[in-house]
C-alpha cells in the first residue's frame, strides 16, 4: 500500500509515518516544516527511496495537486494544518488559506490520482464550540468559536461534497487534545509538552486561570492507531478520537510535578479570553465503526512523554 501523509514531519504525523513504515507501507510525506521537523523523521529517512520520500511543499501551492497526481497514493492521511487558534483569530485569511484552500489542493490531487480514501485530522476540541453535554458526541451541534474551528468544520463539509459528487471516500477523525513524544514544547496547543520542558528545566510552568479548565488528553500512539484503522472503515463518518475523560490543567500539573519530583507551585496568570472551560469527547462511535478504544492510561503516557524529553536534553548536551 502507498500512503501520502500531509504534515508528516509533525509529532502526530511522524508517529503515524513510523507506524505505517513498520507495517510495510510505502510512504510519501508533504510538509513545509513551518512547525514540523525533519528530526522527527530520522528513522524514516534512512529507508530506501522506494519506501519513503519527503517533499517540502506549502500546502497552498498548486504543486501539491501535481505531486499527488504523480505519486498516486492509495490513501491520503491529511494532518497538515495551521494549528494555532490564536493565529487563526489574528490572521483568519492566512488560517483559511492553509487549512481550507490547502485542503482543497489535497482533495483535487486525490481525485486526479484516483485515491481510495482520505483520512482527515479534524478537531474535537474546537468543532463543537461550547458543548451542552460532556463528553460530547458527534451528534452535538457544531458551533466552532474560532476561525481554526470554522476551517476544520468547512473541510469536513467539503469532504462530504467530494464523496457525493466526486467519488472520494473519507473519514474525519475529530481529535481531542493529543499529547506525547515529539510534541513542540514551544507551541500553543501542547500543554503537556510545555509543562514537560518547564518541569525538566526546574522552572515553574504557567497556568492561565485557576487550573480548573478541563481537556481530554489522548496519547499519540492511540491516535495513530485510529488513523490506520480508518483506512478500511468509517467511510463518510466523523468520529471522535479521545478518552471521554476530563482532566483539569491543575490535576495534569500535579501528576507531572510528582513524576519529575518538582515541589513548587505553578505560576498563575489571568484566564485567557475565549478559552473553553471544559472539553471531552465521547468516542463510542469510533469503537463501533473502527473497533478503536484508547489503550494508554494517562499516567503511562505522561511518563513516556517525560522520558522522551529527558532523552532530548541528554542528547543535546
């Protein structure tokens, strides 16, 4: 099988690439390296060209359509995105250029290449806005409250069009808050990575508000497993990928501080405007259609993540 992974140098994308290569797929990666890193693909890049190829491309470039049409993958895993909610608010046109127009390039290339399926990384954390019920099911109203969430919703609607009018099969995976090794500790979306970097440097992490805000933290290996399962299942569906469990930012900090032996309190600042107070998704439909359930307990996932960042620091010395 031939796969193409957009955003394959990112932390989720590269974890998926490793999984695919371990299962004897041939893999092409498209990434502009604006947030991803070639270091995440170190193992993949040692393989022969016939097994793995990297293409540095801006998703909004017409060259993306040409590349996909030329490479003719069986499946496209579409993970590339402008993923910073704050950037989407400050620069909504830029956000739409990457996340909407870039996605359309991917879909046009997929149609030209006769791709069997697109598996798209949606956003369970922004798609539903402020939900009435938690954990939130896919049947909940979709009222995203940021341009980033609006773009993710729009791409799902475009996929519906491409399926019914152009014959392109798809599955949308609405991801909860993904964490794990390779996540960028300097990014807006990665609180686990940010806490890891601060705690290992013996510095007090910053918490906005009182820490009572909750998120649904799902480990990156579990997410990669969902992407692989969606190759053959879940056609035409949006499926939540999360644990269904709310973990407060304060509880997350307490667990990570204990794992690192850090005894000081976090540094607290005023809550950020527009931040969701609670978020968790119900993944029952993913279990039904994909046979998927999260299999990594948060204690184990946090320990593995901290070990990864420890190793990064040791290697940098």
